C-alpha cells in the first residue's frame, strides 16, 4: 500500500497563527473587553452558522457574493456569518423581551467573507464588536465614539483619528442633487474612494447610479471638503439646503462633537470626514472609521455606525442601534508593521529550569507556590543541560529565568536571571515571589 502523506497547507485567504501572533491578539481582545465593560457593555455569543435568509441582502450585493453558503446535512440553506451585527439584530429580535432596553452588548468571534485578500485582510478574521440597541439618543452615538477613542488609547496608540460622518447629511446633499432615489448606489461607490480613487468612483456612480458627470463631481467635491471640525460644519450648512434629513444629520454631528469635547478628548483625535460613507446598506445616521496616522494605507481598524432599521427585518418592535467593530486581525497586522509586537511565544513570563533530577517534586512545588502568589511560571519538563534550557527560554521570550541547583536548594536560594537585560542576581527562595512580581512590574 502507498504511504503518501497529505500535504499540510492552508486555504487561500486563511492563515495559522503562532504564539508570537496569538499572544498579542489575545492582548488586543482583553484590552477591548476591559474598555467595553467599563462603559457597561455585556458579553454575548451567537452561532457561526445562520439560516441564509437571515444574512442575505443585509450587507449589499457585494457582501451577498462573498457569503460562504451551503446546504447542510439536514437540507437547510445556511451560511457563515459575514459580520457580528446582523446576527446581533436577529439575537435582539429573539431575546429583547427578556433582556430589556436599552441593551448594551459586546461580542468577540470569527467571521467569514470570500473576498480578495489584501494587506491585513483575510477571508476568516476576528471581529470585536460593541453595540447599544433600543435607543435613538445621540448620547449613545457619542459614547460609541468615546469607546473607540478609549480603546485605541488602551492599546498604546497615540497617533490615530476617529473619523465621523452622518448618512443623513450625505442623503440630504444627494436629495439636493436630485439623487435621493439612488442614494444607496452613490454611497456604496463613495465608500470606495480611498481604495480606487475619484476617477473609478465617478465611473461607478455613472454606471450603477445613473449620475451625470456633473452630479458625480458634486458628490466628490463634498467628500473633498477639509478643515477643522467647525469649518466643515459651516461648509455643510448650505449644502444640505432645506433637506430635513440633511439638517437632522448636521445637528447629530454637532451634538456628537460637543459630547466628545466635553469628555476631554484631545483636539484632532475625532475628526469630521465627509468621504466616510460605510458601504453596508443598513447604516442610517452616524458612521465611524478609525485610522492610524502613521499607517493609513492599511485602512480603517475600527468601523461602524447607527442602524435604526436593521432589527425591523426580524421583529415589529423598534430596535434602533449604534455600535462599531474592531478589526482585530487588521490591527494586529498594523501593530506588527509598526514594530509594536514583542514577538514573545511564552505566555508565562518566568521560566524555571529543571536540572537536578532527584528534586523533581521540589521544582513542581516551587512553581506552584509562585503561581499561587500571582507569578506565571513555565517549568521545563526534563532535566537537560542548563545551556539548552536557557536557550529555549530566551528563544520563547521569557523575561526571567530561575536556576536552582543542588547547592542552591541546600542554601535556600536561587539565581534569578533577567533574560532581557542579561543580568543575574542571587535571591532567597522565600523572597522569590515578591522579587519576581517587582521585576515584572
């Protein structure tokens, strides 16, 4: 019989993650959860698979094409979720009676889109969402902006901007340009401005929305308005004209900016950007995208907005919502490119060498005592040569290494090596836990 081995390989657009990438990814998620919970958001989970009818047509024609859709063993038409917002709308429609409103949730989980891969973007990726559902209050929009801001601060970024716009403003301007009936197609094209440039966006507006060249030019002129927030608001007033929808959007943007300023957010961290449209069809008001000032080419790392009609697809009860999604994998790629990742494979910061074979139980007991004191410790499982063990610890990125040989056991002390600083000190075993905690900060 043949002994051919199956070639180990991953699907295009998918990837394996080593500990060096998973540890910082888990750190991003932990930071996000901490910020979300500080604002009162509670965790939920939903299945990866949904009935296709739940997902189909909710994100636009392009998203429908990207669905991973199939018939399961029971003959049901199912698909993998492409985001966490649509499943949340379905979840809320089913459970809101017992949850009550407003309901604030966060959700961390993988989603799937069969799209062309690009830098920092894969066909399977983790989203880290937060949403407030059951209120139309602009305070919820303001708090969503603050959550995004505080999240990027917590992750260690200093140079970033949360870009704001409002779909009502855009729709109001389109109404004044006699393009109200084609608003979805126009905004979907506008959302691609940063990716494909003005010429291709103009061509798409003409071909899919029936715009004239002059109308497309007016829309692009709107997106090109720059200046500080006050200047942009002033420039918008005549452009929305007598459109009630446009005026309402302008008032909402003003209110969000006033709230953000009142919360003490630094000038320039939250900026109006009239080119932000968000391509998904379900957004109705405030929209957000977040860019790293030192790496804008990687795209938005946290996006979202208000969706006042989404849950109405599943229930008669009005469930307006607002929230955003942190693109964990895109942010991870950005942090790697910016040199913000340490590249450690060790989840425990302290390494305990094992080279006195007769004292195996003593090593296990020492590691247990340190863990009980709050120190993460990895005990090497075999009594190999010390040099090999220290090489292993250094390669994995442990910060401290504890060496206890026969002489040290008798003396009740150890050698504590700082693997980053390349220094070594003698420490009493009774003091070891407190010294490790102090060194690890």
